[in-house]
C-alpha cells in the first residue's frame, strides 16, 4: 500500500470511530434513565380543567406568539402546534393538547434547541406561566 492509501484508510477509520462514539453518547443522552425522563415529562406537562380543546389550542398559539415564537405548524384536528423562536438562537417548541378523562385537557410542551431536547425547566416554566394566565383570562372573559 502506498502512503496516500494508508492515510485515507486511517482517516476513514478515525471518522468511523468518532461517529460510532457520538451515536452511542447521543443514544444514552436521548434515552436517559427513567428517573430523568419522568422529571422532564413533569416539567413539560400541565393539566387544565377544561374540555374545550379548540379554545385551548388557540390560546396556546396566542401564548407562543406572545413569547416571540413564529408558528410553523398548527393542526387543530391532531391537537398539535409547533413554533420557532429566533432570538440569537433557534428554540423550537411543539405543544400537544389531549383530552384527559371527561373534564380535563393535558397540555404537553416539548422544546428543542438545535435538535437537542431542552432539559432546563426555565423555558417550560415561562411557557406554562404565560399559558395559565391566558387560560384564566380566556375562561373569565368568555373569549
């Protein structure tokens, strides 16, 4: 083998090894342990005492817009809304609204920063605080 072939093989092996290790680390991070997944889901989820899914979805859209998100997709039939906030960074939030029992709706927000799940509670707290205020005002003004 000549030097160029040997160098090319060495580079390919290094890239292959690095990619393999990155995938393993990424998989461990994405899968996580059960306890951290439960904590994350708790941060991402709130239950509201209403059955008006359409009004809740419209309030979610308004809340995201108030927080500076641009709505990318809104599917009222599926109960899902996605928006992106471009403020020196790209934060994408997808919110789903699903019935829970006969008298409640579950709202779950999933935030991603550069395709990585956001595990910091602050964006979720900010979203849900704003949504709770909007839901309260909507319920009491009848809009």
